[in-house]
C-alpha cells in the first residue's frame, strides 16, 4: 500500500513562486520598508492595488510578478483597499471604455478605496434576463433623466458611485438601446430601501429613481452601447465572485473546514470523512481553474466563458462546504449564533447559485460558448 501523505497548509507553497532572493521581491520589500503602514492611496499610486493594469494605474505586471507582489503584501500583513465592486467590476470597465477624463476622475479614488462603489444592474423583472431591464434614461440637454427601480444592490447605502444600466432607446431590440452610466448615489431623487437577508445583515438594497439627473459626461462608452460594456463588467464580476473563499470568493474555505474538524478531534464517521474528502477535491479543482483564469486575465485576455464554468462549480461547492459544516456541527449547529462563520455561511449559501447570474444561466453560457450547442428556443 502507498503511504498516505498529509497536506501542508502553506499559502502559495505549491505555486512555484520565486525564492527570497528574487529581484521582484526585493523591490516590494524595499517599498514596504519605506511604507510600513501604507494607505490605500499609496498602494494605488505604487501600482500595488492592480499591478496587472497598465501604467499609471498598475505596473503591467505579468502573472508571476503579480503573485509575487501578492505574496509579499500578505507576508507583511498589508491589505489592499476594500472596494470589490469598484476595483473588480467598475474599474476594469472604465479602464476599457472610459474617456481619459473619466479615468482620471474615478479610477484613483476607486483604487485607493476613498470612494466606494455599487452596481445598479438587476431589476424586479430583469435579473438573470438582464437585457429585459426597464429603467429609462432620457436626454435633457447636458443631463440624463433616470426613472426606474433596481434591486439586490449590494452596499448602495454606503456607496458614493454606482455603475448603472438604463434603457436609452425604447424602439431598439432588448439587447440594444441600453447605455452604461456612472451614477452619483447622493443625487436628488434616489431612494434606497434596505433588504435584510436571513443572516440578519443589511447588505442588499432596493434603489428607486425618480427623475434623477445624471450629467451627460457620466455616460461611459457610446450611447446605446451599454450591453457590450455590461458583458465586460459581468465577466469581471464572475471572476471576482469565484475567488478562494467558499462564499463568492469570501469567507472560509474547504481547507478552513478541514482545519476546524482536525482541531475538534477529527471525524470518526466514515460518511463524514468521505464528505470532507469530496469538498477538498472540489476545492483543489477550483483552485487550479482559478489559477488558469487569473493567468488569462493578467495576460490581457478578457474573462470569457471559463468564468462561467468556474462560477457554476464554485457556487455549488460553497453550498456543499456549508452543508457539510452544518452536518458536522450536529445538534450544536442549531444553537450557533448567526455571527458564527459557519452558521452565517450556511444561511447565506442559498444565495450563491442566484447572485451574479444563476447556475442555470452559467450552464447555458458554457453550453453555447464552450460546447457550441444551439441556443434554447
């Protein structure tokens, strides 16, 4: 029989990163020595928030260099600014299609975390079928007047800006006639109502627009060209939503679950052990897929159908991890407070296969774009 091998839980050990004497590591360490507690603005101006972006916002870093930078920042206990929608979704779209004035105005405070962003896409009648959106924007001189409703808008109540899709041509087919705006969230006529989820948290919101006026220069890209930009945003969203954590790239991982079980004395029940093996195998598959996907993005290729492949797998995996954790907790799991990471994760996990494009939508994208199957009638 072959000897069983134990897994070493060391971040990035198996990624083949350069050693301590690598020149790229020395550059980052020298900078950190001069900035031991860097602000978000300092990290942004150094290019360390999005090192794969082109100058001046990034360093044109290749995938390996970015992984080295990530490794050094992690070792130094330095965290990048928290602005997931801004940095992960809005930023790449503005970089792709925005004017030079728009990039200069919005990208620096976005990257530094000084201005928080939200996404105003989904509507009560346009979730998975986003192109059916009904929110309207009508041109009035040097402004656009917006009327409509958005829903499931994460952190709209704390955001300074929002990326907004609105219909600007009512006569066009549904994928046409949509435009992409940057919306000031403090504009008169915007009403934000909280949506409390079953974890007891307030992250989601409804947003109502009643004759909201947006300056004409807040239009990103061409008028009526918003659907193509929406696909850029959604591609980056699916990359972001399928990070290492089991909850849309956040929260605990399968490895965290295994550590927790080991600390509690292990799982003597073979059925429970088999479940743990299953979630660990899933996490390894997802880790490799994520490395392939991140490498493609860092090499300058836009996220494609592979983002949908990984998200579809990652969503089911997150629910699997949280279900196994709840089963392992047994009767004690019923007494855990929602603040407990596993209890909260179990309550949150039903949202995974809905948000950011349902599991069914992801599979349709894979079927059509990867397998070449015909569209459903």
